[in-house]
C-alpha cells in the first residue's frame, strides 16, 4: 500500500494551483507515494464583504487549516506565506519554503496607464492596508477603495465597479497565467511588498519526521532565510494586516539586506529603513530593523493605529 500525504488548502483557483504544484513536486520526487488534496473553507473565504483589517486579519485564511493539521485530518498545509500570522500555533512548524516567486505588487489598469500617470482622483481597488497606505503616501489625490475576493473576482470588479486600476501580488497573477494583464510592476520605492509575499509556506506538525522526510527537499535556503528575516521583523513589531507594515529581504554573497517600513493608515507618515548583515543572523537582522524603526517613530504610529 502506497504511503499517503494529505495536503490541506483553501479552495480558490490560486490556492489549488499552489497545492497542485506541491503535489506534482512530491510525486515526481517520490513516485511511491500518493498525494491527496483536501480543500478547507476558512473564515477569510466566507467573509467577503468586509475589509480584512475589520474582521481579524491574516489568521482568517489559515486557522481552520491549521486546526485540521492539529486534528491529524491532513498532513501538510500549503499557504501563501503572506497570509501567515507572525505566530504559529504550538505543535505546528514551517517545514519548507520553496524558491520564492516575484515578490512585487503589480498594477492592472483598464487603459494601461502607469500609477504615476493615472488621472487626478483615479479609483484604485486593493484588499490591503499596506498597499492603500503606500498609495496614499505617494498620490494623496487617489481614491483607494477596499476590494475583496480572489484574483478573477477583483479583475471583474475592475470593470463592473468602474475602477481605474487594481493592485495585486505579482506572484498570484503569474501563477494563474495572467501576466499579460499586468500594466506595471511596481518598484519597491513605490510599493514595498508584504512580509513573505511571493513565497509559499508548507506547514506541518512538529516532530513528524516521516512527513518532513518527504517534503523538506522543497526548501530553498536563500528564500527561507529572507522570509524568516521578514517574519522576525513583523513579529517584533507585533504586526498583522491590520497595520500597514512592509518588508523585503534579499541575500547576496553570504549577506542579507532587509528594508522595512511602517506607515499610518492614511499615508501621511511613513518610516522606512534598511539593515544588512551576515545571512546566518537573518532573524536577528529582522529584529534589529524593527527596533530601529520603533526608535525612529514607528512606535507612536503603531500606538495610534491600535487606539483607532
């Protein structure tokens, strides 16, 4: 009898693409195993008419899947890493971060105008406080509207809700074969990505050595170190998608460099900095960057958002 690995995932087209990609990698590497995909509906999939920041943030997309892991109903979970809260439940761990896809945000506009060329008062749809805050910082005239739903839904709303543009993660657009729709790949000067954006996360139970032995070959060490630095930055700030926080880390010649920012919700205050160091200190460097931003004024921004 073949060993079976059960993958838990959300049911969106993108989530299923990601789960099927992992399945194909596992079965190619280990032809003797059988891999099954189990879709799980999360709170984030059920609540589509309210901004994420108003209903609990990132954990809404992973809580039910993580519970299925803890209940031994699935063996691994495949997530978009940017959906993962900074804290992972006791008994679970990240066992692999595959090589990261494009981490940037992209803009898709109806008339193919770039962000800085959009007319005064243009309407832009996004589901993210991080994106809306940075948009407001660079273009205070824009009307930034909350836009929930999967990628197909958001692209349809671009026309049905008379928007001028939408902002999406490049990775999801590319994975679904929609790269031809991209108007502009936004630079990090205009739009610093979310923590972990573009990376997949494979989560499992701690100490499940059998499952780990099948999956760990998918781990890409440079991607793992970069996103762990970003997640350490997020955790030190106590962040979630209820706060406009962004970070992106790169590794080059044994050195890691991370840039991060904290912004207030309306984009009138933005604090940004960069820290570098040895790649073996990835998480420490993320914490160091967060500490510097807090000292530069991010603490008061975070406090005011918390009270609001």
